[in-house]
C-alpha cells in the first residue's frame, strides 16, 4: 500500500493541471494586456489633444471673423 500511495503522489490531478495551465496563460497574457492598455491610453490622449487643438482653432477663426465684421462695420 505504501508503494501505491507514493506512486500517486507524483501524478497531478486534473484540477491542479488546469489551474497551473491557467496561471501560466495569465502570466503570459499580462504583458500583452499592459501594452494594449498603454496603447489605448496614448490613443485617448491623442484624441483629447486633437479636440483641444480643434477648439482652439475654432475660437481663433471665430475671433478673426468677428474682427473682420467689426472692421467692415466701422468702414
């Protein structure tokens, strides 16, 4: 009986094997997820900068048109 118990000790049960494979997969996936999140943050930052530049240009254009109309009225 002692030999039978020792022989089964080295055979991993299926749940342990699945858990180990899952842990390995998650450890391999973590750097890819971090990379994707950083790329998404960069993309969002670029969109925000684009929006800020667009608003600034729109305000500048509106101010220029308003100045031009004021000059036309004065003339």
